C-alpha cells in the first residue's frame, strides 16, 4: 500500500534525526515501499499467481569516516529505535574509511509527473487473468502448432523516499506493468520457441494480443531448425539482444571499475573505439524510457552522454567514487541493496538509425537473425568478451532473405569488436526494463561480424 | 505464532480453500566487505514477514506482507484466496498434491560458535589481514577484496493437513579476491563463495581466509604473465570447486521436475531430461553416480524440512550413469504420481516454494588425485569458476575457469590463463572415466542460485571430488 509523500518523508526524516541525536555526524535514510503482483503462466494456464506488500527502511549512519548500513522491514517505533541503535553501534566499532568524504549535498530535483498510474496500481487478479487470456487466445489462434504459452504479467506500484542530514529530501512514486511471453510451437515432436514483451507505466498501454501474436509467429517460424557450420557471420540483433549486450558494456561505465583499473574504458577513454554510428547516453528524465527523477542517494537524474559517435566520453559516479576523483555524483546509485552499491547506468538510450529490420535483412549477404540472448556471461572483462546462447528464434539469412531457422547457437565474442563493426541501426527504439526505477530504450542493429562457437543439438 | 498460523489456515479453509499453508519468516543477514585493507561495507539486515499459499478450485494463490498481526493476516489470506480464484479461471487441470504425512517438528542447524555473537571487530580484522596479505605482494596487485557473510533464517511452517514446524537455519561463508592489473589486462583469482556452508563461525575459522587470500594473490600475479590456454581436444581433470559448478548447472537444474514439466519455460527454460527418459536415459558413464541429500552435515542445502513440511531426505538421481529420479515438490511430484523428494524451497516470506536443489552430489570414486594426474599422459587441470553459461535445456555449456595447468606425461606442467571448456551435457558426463576418492571429496556451496519470477536466490550445496573427462574441447576465451 502506498503511504504517500508526506508520510514517507516524515518517517525517513524522523529516522535520520534519531540517528543524529544518538551521535551520528551524518545520516541517510532510504525508504522503499510498495506492492507487487505477478501472474505467471506456463502450458497455457496460470500456474503461479503471487502478491507482495513490502517495505524496506535503510539507514546509513556516519561517524566521521566510519559508516554502517542497516535495514529492516518493520517501521514501528520499537523497530526504528533498534535500527538506529544498531547503526550507531556498528559504525562505532568500525575502522575509518579514509576515502569517504561526505554524504551528498542536496540538489534541486524537478518533478516528473505521470510516473504513477492508478490503473496499474489498482489492477486486480481478475484483470491480470483477462490480459493473460487475451495473450493466450491470440497466440493459439495463430496456428494449431502453437502448443504452450508461457510468460508473466507483473504490476508494481512503488515509492522511494531519500532523506539525509545534509538536506536531501527526495520523494517519488511510480508504477510499472510488464508483460512477456515465451511460446512453444510443436510439430512432429520438433519444438520452436518465440518470445515478445512490453513494459509501461500504464497497464492500459500493454497490448497482449500483439505480444501473443509476435511471440507465436516467432515460435512457429522457428520450427524445423537446422544445424549450421559455426564461425563468423553478419548478424541482425533484435532489441532484446541489444539491451543485453549494452548491459555488459555498461558495467565498464562504473566509476568503481574505472578507478580499480578493471573497466574496458581504462585505456580507451576519448579514443575512437566503436563505429561512428554508436551514440549512447543515460537519461533518467527521458520519458521514452521508464523515467525516474533521482537515484538512491537522492541525486537528480540528467542526460549524460557516455559514448559519442563511437568515442567513450564519461563514466558514472556515486558520491563516494565522485569524491575520490574530485567530481560530483552523476546520480547513478541503483538497486535496493545496502552499503557500497556503486554506480551503474540505469536509463540507457541508444541513438536510433534509419533502417527497418527488413532493410537490415535485405542488406545481409550471409548472416544470422537473433531474437534473444540467454545466459550471457563475461569471459574476459577488459575486452568485454562474452559467451551465451541465442534463444527464442534464430534464423539463417542468405542473399538478403531469411532462409531457414537454425538451432540455438553459442557465441563467444568481444562486444568492443561487435559495436566497432556496427553496420545499420534500427529506426524504432524499444523500451525494456523491470520494476519502477529504471530501464533502457534500444533499437535493432546489424553488425558486420559476430563469432558463433557452438550449437545446441 | 501458532495462533496466527492457525487463524490464517482456518480463514483460508472457510473461504473455499481445499489446502492452505503459511510461512512466517525472519531473516537476519550480516555482511562485511573490505577493499585493499580498508573497510568498505558493513550491512546488517533484518527482514521479516509472512506468506499464505492456498489452493482454491484446484489452482494456486499466494499473498504476503512484511507486517505481521491478526488483522493483516486475515487481509492477506483473503487476498490469496481471491488470487487463487483468478488463477482457476485459466486452469487446464486441477493441482493434485502428492500425499505427505503431517509433521510436528523442529530443526536447528548445529553450530559451535554463533556467528552473530562474534564481535564485528574480530571479523573485520580477519578481512583486513586477508587484503593486506594480497596487496603487500607488489604493485601489480591493484585490488584485494575480502568479504564475509552470515545468514540466519527462523521460520514457522503450518498447513491445513496438521503440520506445524519451526526451523532455524544458519550458514556462513567468506570470500577473498585478488586482482592483478598490468600488460593491458587483469587477472583475478579468488577463494570464492563456493565455501559457504551451514554451521556457525567455525566455518569461517576453518577456512583461514588470510592464508587463502595470500595464495590467491600469488596465483593472480603468475596468471598475468602466463600464456593463454591453447585450443585443443584433450583430457580434462576438473577440480572440486569447478566441478561443483558443473554439477549445479548441468545436473541439478535439468533434474528439477518443474523445469522438465514446462513450468519454467518462460524464464529458466525447460530440460533435456524429459519425463519419458526417467529410468532409462544414459546421462553419464558408469562411473557417474549422483544423489540429492538435504541431511548432509554442513551442506549449504541442508535443513530439517522443506518449505512444504516434507522431511529432508536422500534421493538417488543417477545410478551407474542412468538418470532415475528428479528433485521435486508436492505439486509436480503429484503430476508424475511419485512422492516429493523434499525439495520445495522459498527464499523468503514473500516468495512461493519452488523446486530447488538441496545438496546435489557426485559420489566419490576410488582415485587418488596424484594417481589420476600420473595416469593422464596429456591433458589439463582446471579449477575455480570464472564464467558459466548453459542453454535453456541444459545441454550446450561453456565454462571459464580462473586457473589451469597443462598436464604433460603424467605431471602438472605450465600454468595457463583464460581457460574455457565446452561440451554437451550427456556426452560430457559420458566421457567421465575417473572420480577421486572420499579423501578429496568436499561439500561446496552455491549461496545465490537464481530461479523463478519474481526472482529467488537460494543457497544450495554440492559434494564433489576432482574427476577426469576424456576428449573435451578446451580453449582460451580471450582469443575469440
């Protein structure tokens, strides 16, 4: 249940004041509250259907250069008293952290309206079942070969308050509705898989029939997948792939990894690394994504260009790493966790090009169309070599046409190389993300080469 | 608590539920981390709440709250019933739970030293010493991070069949990571989280983290100037820690019955071990015997009862290379008409129990490690996971390792870096021709196995000894 601006800020402020009263030199309180409902389906029926009302109260107590992080899920006066005492007691026995300078100073935050949509917050189990049914009905109506519809519909309604003893006093609330489908088509014991999904602040924006149709078309289209010779191919990546790939580049933008010397950016800042077509920025205020006005330290979001025309330009800071470089926090502390969370891009947006997916396929001599990546892991962080499998529809393209589906392929390649070899960029951006506080907007891309190293039998 | 639990169950039954259970859970976590000899983070978490699960009209509903009290329990129970009724609108069949005897019982992880009573200063001292033993080895060792975590879960389980169980699970773990940076790259070597186990602070003391950190630092430095692993098809001896990861990904996950029946299709995927293969499919060579056992002392996946009140038990999964059983809960075992293997586990009060690994173990063989190396004319020994990837049916895998030694004429030879190996699960396990003996067998842990929507991280264990796999493809991922 949403508590509202006044209640949240008052509660967080009270905890911060109690911490100072007890002897903390600085204190920061983060209150995350909300509800989340998830209707999950598989085998064309709802099999899991869950709800959750949760509150997390987090306190950072600072005693000079000693810092503790404590949290609890209970906001009654006794629990708050225990939390404040524990925070003080823990900080008192710790060694000093010489790199800690201060919690962040307050900065003005402009409101972002329309992040909280009543229809999403008040969505009932029956409405979620109706949406899921519409998706299933459309999927099955496409073809009798569609045998199993799986996926999930999540509705979340959350609020975040951040208060610190230096004057940070930030509050915002937001909703999100996220629908995704994975569909299994079957013909003579051969399986084909397809996926599709969408996310919005407003549940009414979701089009379950469109998602069901898109995923079903992919599943039927990937029936009869064949084995191919592995090796270098041109690739057309759907936005689902691009979002995952950028996620692996994104860890290099973290100021912590840059300061440690483990980021791929370390020797490449300011150099031409990627194709000139690649421009990438982070902007928590851009409403084409899941905008949110501030980060978990209460620092306002703004546009920050990370890669401009193929040249890496910036890293993202929290207050701790910013002080170390005599910079200001860029407002990129994310996550619900405690302590040294570090900074990461949270609202990545990739500049769009002017190609359609069809044009990218037409421009491909011999390549692979990939719908989705699965189980991606870093093999070599400095060169951003990743491995993983393609999933939910993979096709061979020859002479500008899709020839036939291929079995899921394993890839092992460097993303630095892949984005240097960018050929074409899609003209439509797709919004993706989960939960109320972040997401990406990315187009499809075509790259000149990508290395496939294995295949699922 | 018993009154509150009874109230929820009675309310659920009077509202149309044919089955109901409630879990009231309190979790306490303490995590400490240092970087380069300085304290970086100490976090203490207290998280409590309850979740009510009901079967209405043959379908599941679940609701949960972090507030605990009579009125909220009533509200949440009624919401769970409402959710179940919505689920029933899109059901194709009724959920039929496999029978389980009602249990009144309790369980507490045995431990010698309560980790939450050990002073923080003492723990920080260990971590700082571990960092210092790394960074004092030279300028190339740019980063040393050490961490320690303690987890305690107190939970009450009650169901409408008469079960009432209280449990206290405690586990501890510690990590040390050394990163050497230079020559345009970095190499890391860690004593990783696979050392987490159930028990008290004695688990941390047994580890001797500073010593392990020092060893990691030495090896990270050597790796920086080592050659890349050559690409070849060869005999691979996989060390115990890496083999624990192999068992986790290519054995444990595909043997989860919910995956095999399609319930995880949209997220984790399905399984190549389809139900028609149970009892006859050759999963591995005759040397491969694998069992699930939630009763092993100190196993990270050990407990008294699962989150459906089924007692912890041992179940043979693979016998002489043949796949014979799944790990299961009451819902999916009911579909197959078999007893539950006692593997329904929920990560917290706000999550439903899913089919999860407990301790999934490879039975020891009869080889001494040195004897196994001597018996390998040409090959490679790999240890400690760096990256892991496997397809959605758990067939095609590729795992990167932190450290590898070439084997030449029966002896460990040059250290090589960036070694990855790849294979197809049944062929790979089919090539296993030797497993080391009990002396080399160790219980490893995986503290954060991810599964489900919304996501759940679960702590599971794996008992393994080093083993040899013939004709395996190995290469250096970085040269790709």
